[in-house]
């Protein structure tokens, strides 16, 4: 086998992401083995992009493995779930101790933990590798979030750091932690991405139907925001989409797109896992539910005649209103990121990953979909206080969100009185208010739980748990 080994890394699964990742490696001087279930894709890459670097095509799994130098680095770029398991079952018997299988798809981190444990028994390293940036990022420099053993990263890491996006010369790739840590943080990244897009969509809706702006004008507003504290990839491309005119109808592009947002599942996973961990991620959850509601056209059609205020209620002072929408968008965005980082911290503690929260901000500054200028400030916040309990407790972020709250509240109130749904803005504001409240009505909830289920409660003036004998003389007993 070793006599034929000429490739430093191999990619199997040559869809758009796999193809572009392979090309990225080749462009950086690595010899890349290629394999696909159908050889036509392999041949097409060599024919079209062979000038970009060294590609070593293989027809069979055996040829593919034989072409890889030891320790073998085999990247899987196939659909999550059964397809990934099938590829692992095909290739694992052909590998030797010390070799590694790298799953670059959007796998559920629980599956990654299972696969890593099983392959570890065979002496094979399994790396669950989150990759963000879409097809452009995969080709030109993504954000890369590998998990797995430290030993595997010592061999694989330099290659990943080489092909990753760079910000200020720093690669957007780091060893996240053991087993499923990489896929876990990629999942949370996608959850934050859902929240980001929902908040942007709500800002657009408010500017259009309460501020009275047309899409092209809103594009200009977003371009101006992208020069300030909201500077980010998603704000940038929002302006591009809103400025686009449909060639067929001459209408704004946004008006001819069906208002049904689809999803692939990572946002839903984020919410499900957050519930398991007991971490409130209300901003992300509302974004997931909003997408779900948009797709329920049967429910929306059935409720179309429900009463409410008209949406086209252009308010006075649209310029001042736009400034307040910016405040609401920024404050809500900080809340969503704070919730995401809290979830990473909780997952790290639950699974013993020891994730460096500041490094997550570093590797998300470039390449990924949620890349934004203020991620460097998140990095600095955790550098200054690695045990920061929430971004909202950081003096700078806390002061900014507090300063934005008047506009945030006014915009949310305007949305409610105008019949414009803003689940993201309102959920973020409710979270902010809940954190700062001296007392929450949870005291009443716990009292009710004790009444019907004897679930006990704690007192503010005594240690221990207590129960009131509601059906008897209502005296209190210790439990």
C-alpha cells in the first residue's frame, strides 16, 4: 500500500462543499486524493480544476486509502446520518491505527461522540469537524471547528489552519475539544445564525411597514449600518438582496420570493439540546419557530381573516425610527450571541470539553456566516474575564445594550401596536428584562407546583426545602 501513497489528505464525497474543500487543500500545495461514489464527479474535478494543484483520483475505496500517506487523513463530505455511518463502515476496515477519519458535514454531535468512541477502540482517530462559510468559504477559506483527540490535531491542525480564513494573520481554526466538541459548537454557530437572520428580517419588516421605506431604500440603510457596529457578512448581503431587482417582473426581488423560510435542522438541534442542558436560548428558539410558522401556509391561510391593525402604518420621523431599529437590532443581536456562548459553556461543562470561549470568537471572525466585527470584542471580553457568566455582564456590552433599550422598547411597542410580528426582538427584550429583574414570577409557579404536586419550594429566609400542607391545615413542613 505505502508504495502508492502520494496524497497528504483525501476527500470522499465530492458535492459542492467536498469539491471546494478539496480544491482549497490543493491550492495550498497539498496533494489531495479524490473519491466519490460516482466517478464522474471525480473525473470532472480533475478535468476542470487539475491546474490548481495535485489531485490523485481513485475509483475504489481501496485505491483511495492506498493513495494516502500515513497517518492517513480521510475527509468525509456526505450527508449527515446514515450516509456518514455507511462511509465510515466502508473505510474503517481499510485503515490502520493512528489514521484518522474527519467528518466535515453537519453531523449531530451525539452521533460524533458515538462514532469517535467506536473508532477509538480500533485505534482510529475520528474528528468531527464543523465547517462554516458555505461553498465560497470552503474554497477560499472557511471557519473550521475540529474536535477529536489532541494527537489528531497535532497532525491535521496545521493543514486546517493553512486553508482556513485569516483575520489579522490569525487562522479561523482551532482545536475545539474532545470527541463531539467541534460539531457541538458548529451547531450553536448555526443556531446563532438563525437568530441573526430572524432579527435582520424583523428590522427589514419594521423599516418597510412601519417606517415606510421601500426595499432599495432599506438596502441603503443596511449599507450604512454595515459601516458601524453592525458590520458583518449578513448585514452586507442583506443590502445586496434588498437592492436586487427581479429581471422578469421589474419588482423588488424580495417581493417575488415566497415567504416560507426553510431549514436543514441544525437550528432545531440547538433548541432541543439547549432544553436538555437547561440553557435558555429564547432568541434562537423564536427564530426556529418563526421559520416553522412561515412554512405552515395552511395555518396562515386559515387565520388570514383574524382582526388586527393594518401593517402599512408609516410613522412620522422615519429617519429617527430607523436609528431606533438599529438599536433594537444591535441589542437583540448581543442577547442572541450571549445565549449562544452560554450554551457553549454549558455543553463544555456537561461533556468535559474545556472549550476556550474566547477562541470561539477568534475563529468566527472570518470565513463563517456569522462573521462580524464585534466578534473581536467578544474575544476581548473573554480575554479580560475568562469566567464571564454572560456577555451582558461585560461592562462594555452591558453599557451598550442598556443605552439601546429605550429605542429597543419603542420599536418593539410600535411593532405590537402596528401588528408587525417581532418574536426575535421581543424575546430578546424579555430575556434582558428577566436577567435584570430583582424578583421573577417563578415564585408563584413554584407555589402552584407545591400545591398540586407537593414539589416543595425554597424560602428566601431559610435553608432547605419546604412543603405546605395545602389540603390540611396549611402548616409548613421541611422536606
